[in-house]
């Protein structure tokens, strides 16, 4: 309020508490749509080898909240188990507050081991190095697990060396962790192990921090 002509642009997934404390005359809120257009939606479905008539592709576009990218991926993943017509008649139109209705069947359809790993990995709120998988799951064949989760769009490949879980999926799965403290400790142990043995705050480098 003391500034002259200053402006702040904030882009966020949720309305921040700060917005409620600012004078309405000083604040302009604009919801942004990030969905694919119908043509791009149809192209995406084809690239995922889900070949449907144009009319059905348009119905999928509408059902996925007018092309929400993650909703489209969830739809494609579930279409590998159920007919498209069944999904169109059983799923509600996607909105972020309806993620439970969209994600519960997808997570429940996973094999038990994949489901457990998905829930455990939701403790990471940033990209997960691929090398972390062997450290976190010693003795397991982690490559087929990761390939299966990427194939079903549970995890997204980031370059060659990292994986990431979309915030919608992460929030849903994080609520399913029975003992969050132990999972956070395990993640912390991984990062400490990677940072090296030096623990003197005066001696650590940027990578260790």
C-alpha cells in the first residue's frame, strides 16, 4: 500500500489466504484454463493408441473438464481396463475437487506392489531421482514397477534420470499413507545418504544443502 505503481502477479493452484486480507479494490483474480482444445485432445488420444470416432473424442474432452491434461491421462490409463463407453457413463465431469472419484478406481486397479509403491512415493513433493528407487527398495526389481507406473501415468518421466508425481495424484495418495512420519524419515535418510558423510555446517557444499 506504500508503493507507487507496484504490481504483483501470483499464479497458484489454490486461492492463498493472503488474498482474503487484501482490499478488493487492489486485487483482480482471474482463473486460468489450462485444458487442451478438442483437436489437441483428439491428437493426444491417438498418440496414446486410443482410436475413437470424433464424436466420442469430443465427449471425452468434455468429461475430462474440457481437456485437463492429467484427467485425459487418467482416462487413457483406465481405458486399458474398461471400455470407453463404460467410463463415459460412469465418471463425473472432471473437476479438481472430484479427484477422489477419478483416482480411487485407478489406484485400486493397480497390482498390490505398484499400489504400495505409489502411495509411499507420494511423500516426495519434488522430482524423484531414478537412482533413489534402488536405494529405497533394495532387492526389488524396480524397473518393471516404474515402467508400469509411467505407462499408467501415475509417474511422469522427467528427462532420463528423474520421475515426478503430478500434484493431484500426490495429494490423493499422500492421504493414504498410514505412517507418514516413518516415510518422511526414510526419504530424509535417502537425501542424507546422498549428501555424503560430512555433517559440519561450515563445510558442506550447495549440493549437500
